[in-house]
């Protein structure tokens, strides 16, 4: 199982366009996968609940989307030169052991020209610390507002790069 993670809870985000594309590419290759969007996290996160393993909702989310998956794909928007704080909060609230030996791919998305390379590097350091294995082919997608039209990306080079990463992840 592969979980594609839309790593922002910001309403009306453009990251979900690339998350949905990635999921479709996996499904086209008949890979069992599902999407987890941080938009689906409870709007009012009870910080104390996150650190209590006996609490139900957060545990259900982690069991369904993280523990059950062999591989994770993080679609990461650039927030202030790195990755979203909600992603760090989510990782910190999880038992660190659940990421050990997970295989992780990363796609950075940004309105600027660097495609969130720094955010992917920052997140790589966190996941290396947790014992995860990172697919070396990280995918920065830049200037997303120029390649999105009607809630879809039709940029051929972006689609080709995403397809390449999907194939590499399947073999990873």
C-alpha cells in the first residue's frame, strides 16, 4: 500500500491538485494506494490528544494512512522557505518508530522558482533521523500557478517527471 499525503491543511490549496494527479498515476499502474489530506485532520487539533495513544481519532488516522502503508509520498507545499508546520506537528505527534524503514518519496510544490527544494531537504533530515529511506529522486515543481489551469496541471514536463518518480517509487 502507498499513501499519498497532501501535506497541508490550508483550505483551497493547490497542493491537492498534484496529490490527486499522483494518486491517479499510481492507480493507472494498478498500485494499491490511497490519499490522505491534512485537510481531513480535525479542524481544532487537541494537542494533548495527539500525545495520548489511547485517544481514538488520531490513532485511527495514523493506523489507516501511515502504519498500513509500506511507502509514503509527501506532496509538500513551500511555507516560509520550508515545509508546513502542520506536517511537523503531525510527525512529532506520531510514535517515531512508525517511520522506521518506511520508503518515502517527496514532491515539493511552490509558486516560486525552487519547487520547495529546501523544504524537501529539511524533511529528508527529519526522516533520516527517524530511520526512513528516502527515494533519491525528489521532485521540485516550481511556478505552479503558471502550470495549473482549471484545477489541473497540463504541463508535459511536470507530468513526465511525476510519472518517472512514480515508476521509481514502485521499484524502490
